[in-house]
C-alpha cells in the first residue's frame, strides 16, 4: 500500500504510481459516499477548495481543481470580459437615447413633433448605413467582380469551341497561308 506520509519529491516512481491508484480509489469512494448522502437527504459534503498543492508536505487528502457550478468549456475570464464589454459600452447621444425611448412608445402615443423627430432620426441612420459599406458588402462586391470575370472567360472559351469560331479560325488560317504564298512569290 502506498505511503501517504512521504513527500512527492522523496517518493519513487513506483510509489507515486501506487499513490495515484490509491487516491483514485479514495476519490471514487468519497464520490459514492457523497452520492449516498445526497440521495438519502442528509446533505452533500463539499470538498475543501482552499487547499494548496505542496511538493514538500505529506499527501493526506485529495486535491480538487474544479470550481463548484462551473461547466466544461466555459471560462470565467471570457464570461466576465463579455459582461465587461456589455457594461462598458458607451451610452449613445441624447438624440439616440430619445429616439429609442420614442420607438418604445408606439406611433399612436407620439405627438406630431415627436413623430417628426423620430422619423428624421431613423432616416438619417438609414442613410448612414447605406453610405458606409460594411465588410460583408465589400466582400460581396469583390465576389461579384470575380464571378463576372469568370463568366466572361467561360463565355469566350465556349465561343472559341463553337462551330462558327472554328469556321472563322480555319478561314483566317487559309487567308494567312494565301498571303504568305503571295509574299513568297513576290
């Protein structure tokens, strides 16, 4: 049986392997006991999360690396940074805030002046969106250009393989041959 009073540094590889097996068994046993306690209604005995791992102290209990309630694949830093971004968003201008409040009222509850102001603000926002192309629109324009060049190239290739194009090329070859024969004779 592995000796848990030794330090990690002083233990041999064989002793560490035995210790790992023992700790896994203890962990399974603790999990079973906790499961039985939970199902029986006597409560759950949580792990001590405040433990620090030391290579100098004797190994007396299992260390736990998780955080209660955490889910696989989610990281605290990412979640908190996303929340910070949402909270740190700069508020809009007074006109923007006013237009958003007016939008929530509904057109029936607005006065003529409020309706005019809201319409003007929304029209200005729409014009700005149309004037400033997004990356998506720029990419679409590039793709359309590439497709147009490809279409032209495929049309020219199809035309060059058509019977009319073959007749024209053969006539041009005959004319070039006659011209070279005439030049040779002169």
